[in-house]
């Protein structure tokens, strides 16, 4: 089955296998920011935005993406740099493996909530695991960024 896969505003004629997950398709198309972490939708490393909703690409069938807008971190380079500046300033940048999924979750948070409380930030980002650091510094960085904007 042929679908029109729209990734970062670029259209692709794509022929996914019936059981192909979005993470596989994105990697085949060269989007290297989308990483595989757990295969159980519990780590957030593979997070992307599909039609405005944050989704785990490791469990989202590519065939569901026909005519839908898929956004990866490659599609928001300036926003990703902006988020990274706040995280780095707080001293909580680590190995970077989880960073693309985390950036996508923060981007989705910004789209949905304008001035979130710390509890709302923690709740929204609960599905994003970082194996290198604690989360308090990351949460502080996000709160500071959201207060400035």
C-alpha cells in the first residue's frame, strides 16, 4: 500500500510493510534523531509529533500516517537549539541519547500549555526517561524557558 508520508513538511511516496512502525520508516528515510530505546513505549526516546500529538514512534504504525504531518527534531532545528541552551545552562546536559525525544516532548508541551506549573511539567514529561541524570534540573530548565517566553 502506498501512502503519502509528510515528514517535516516534505512529502514522500512511501510503501510501508503492514507491520512497519513509524520509527523504522523514519530511519529508512534518513531521520537519525529518532532512536530506539525500549520497544515498549515507556522511555520516550522515539517520540515524534503526528498531527500535533506527541506519539511513541516505536508503536505507531506507519500506515496510520497517510496524509498526516510528522514532525521530528530535524524539523525544528532552531527550537531544538533553544531548548538545549536552557538545559545546558542548568547543567543537566548528558550523553544526548534521549535528547531528541525529550526535545519533541518539550516542544509538544509548549504547544499545549502556555505557562505550566512545575507539577504540570513533571506530569507531561513523565514518559521521557534519561539514564544519565536526575530530572529536577531538566524540569527547572523547562520552567525557566517557559517563563521567559
